[in-house]
C-alpha cells in the first residue's frame, strides 16, 4: 500500500519506524498547528470567512497530496484503480504498446492483500471517525450549555478537525500499520 518511491527529506518510507514518526508528527504537530491556524484565520477574518474557507480547503488539499490514497503521487497508493487511457493511433498488425499512464497504473495496482487491507483500514477509520464525531458533538453541546458565545468560534474548528480526520485517517492508519518493505540495514 506504500508507494515504492516514497521519500521524505531523503529518508525512505520503506521502514515502519520512519512512517510511525511521520504519523506522530502529523497528528501531534501538523494537525494541531493547522487547527490553531484555522482558528486564528477564522477569528481575524470577521466577516470575510472566505479566507478561512480557503485556508481550510488548501490545507486539506495539501494533506491529500502528501498522503496520497485519493490520487497517485502521495505516500500511499491510490485506493481506486487508475483509468487506462489509450492512444488514438494503434498499430495495425502488432499488439498495442502500453501507454505511460497504463505503465503507471500497473505499478500502482493493488494485489488481494492490499485490497483487503484497504477495506479493513477504511472500516477501522470509519469506526474511529464515528466515535470522534459523537465526542465532538458532545463537546460542542456541553460548550454551548456552558457559554453560547464560544459556539460561533468552536463550531467551524470542530468541523475542520472532523474534515481533516475523515480525509487523512485511512492513509495515516496504513502508514502506521504497513510492515517494513525492505530489510533493515
């Protein structure tokens, strides 16, 4: 499930220990930093909430690009099969040659183990997200019961946190659980 060419600052992501450090930094550092940044942008933009929405969309897009899973190019292989695009001109008496996109699709194709693991990880991620949604809703309800002015500030932040979780949890679970891809040196 990990893309074979995945690197981070020159370090290969083939080792589980490196990927676990990456996941720890992501959830322990980057996600809280993004939430604080979103909250600051949301509060300072006052009536210009378009800036906060742009910040949220861009951060989620960058997370998707880094982690992968949704499309090719990230650290995790794409979850869906890549579409094959055939050149219009085909040889008349020879087998058609594979196009560049077909070669990339063959490299990124998942075997049965990876498909099973993808389905299982998505089930686990959905279960975690379901529990997290219930906890965030309870927190939001208690916050409104305590001080209703905080609801205006906390609501978009909790929604942003939930969105980041839904978009990145399957990929980070794959990065965390996938075994070593090469022998440790």
